[in-house]
């Protein structure tokens, strides 16, 4: 008698799962309104950023896919120079802030290489706007190999620089590649547990559950080879977006280029929670500088993670929010600390 009942229960469960897959993956009514960003606010320091004459448009390939990059070389150099490989933040592109840093490095005698991850900006890759951390780590590693093959660059003086979502990538790569000279992570995404706590508090469990369902829809559609299902990256409070937080909406609005695409494939909700760069820090053999914003609402670092981090890295804290580090005196302070670090270790 028990076996038939168990069989019925299993059949019912399988049927419910199939119904959920069909409904979530293919039913209408899951459309999310786009979130146009506010007009960018002109900052006084924007006028100081000019396209350097020695910036070169270059490219390299990852598994047959072309990656678009900008290479900055010191204008006067008679020998090979150190190079800083630069990765942008979540959903960003190389024309989103990176040049301001690259010019400073170039003026200090370093080369810099800023690139678009696959699926973003001027790089190839389908579907568009796909955030998949293993792919981005592969792209970063390919950028390193490209730089090492350039005659103008010293292959043993390669530094890694990342900000926000890619701020922890350098730690992971340096743990795998012992030739890396040093790593900088600026307002880095290092503590997924702390981030989830903040998002649950700010957005609520209902909002997070809705994003999870949209992530399922995108994942299911990808399994059937259908067009991706996207969600806005940032949105005004109360809207449906990954970061429906006023600081995020205003912060992105102030730093993104005009052609910025404010959306990503929703499957990122199901794929990024287990990424913990700090666990790799013990295997990195190079100096690491981590710059933490104490009032960070997007990439907070909890006390336990910070204690662990300080065992392996030089940690500098700034009494500012996530986006404050990109402008004004805060930018100057952060980039000055970075240049001191690079001069010491490169």
C-alpha cells in the first residue's frame, strides 16, 4: 500500500515541477519596464579628462570571441614598462570611468589595459548583457596574456586592478597565476553574505523573491535556446531592478556613458551568490591592496570578512559610500594610494 502512495506523491511532485517550468519559462506577463537613467550630472573634474594621444584600440580573443580593449602606453619610454590590467564594475564597460584612472597610471610611467568583458560594450558575445563570473575571469586572464605578449610591456610586472563587482577578481587570478606582481581591489564585491543582508533589509524578501523568479525564467529560456529575459541593473526605489536603491540609481546615472545599457540577463540572480574571492587570498603570493568604503550600500564588507582579509592584504578604509570614491577629493585620495602602491611593487 505504501509503495503506490509514494509513486503517486513522486508523480505529483514531478507534475508540479513541470508546470512551474512551463509557467515561469513561457507564460506571458513577465515583462519588466525599462529603467531609463537620469541625465548625467557634469562633474567639475570631467573637464580634466582628455583622450590621450597614445591610447590604442586593440583586441584579443577568448575561445574565438573578440574582446575589445584600450591600451594606454607612456608617451616616452625606451624600455618595457609595467602594465595595469583594469576590469570594470557590474554591467559596466571600459568607457565607464576607467580612463580617468588609466591616464593617471600612464602619466606615472605605467601602461594600462582596460577591456570590455564578453557580452558587453564593444566586445563580442551572445547573448548580450550576460554576467557570468567564470567567463569574466577567463577574459581577465586572456587580457593578461595579451599584455605579456606586447613588446612594450614587461611580462613580469603585471598588476591587476578591479572595482566594485570585479574588485575581487584580481585576488582569484593572482591565486592561480603566481607571476602577477600585485593586485588592487577598489570598493570590491568580496562578501556575498553581507550584500544579501543589506539587500534583504533595503529591498525586502518579496522583491528578492520576484528577482529569483525572473532569474528562473531567464535560465529556463536559455536551456531551450530562446531569447534572454533581462532585468534592469538599477532603478528607482519601488521599481523592479537588481539594485532598486536610490544611491545605486543616482550613482550609475552620474558615471555611465550615454550608450550604457541598463539591463542584464536575469539568470545572474541564480549564479553569483557563491563567489567568495577572500577564500583565495591565502593562495596569492603577491601584495594586495583593498580599498573599502565604510558606508558601502552595494558591496559592503562584513567585520569577519575584513578580519580575514587583513591577514593577507593591505586594507585601507575610507568613510564614504560606494560611488563617492569615483569623484572629487575621494577619487584623488584613492588613486594616490593606488599609485603609491604600484610604485612600490612595480
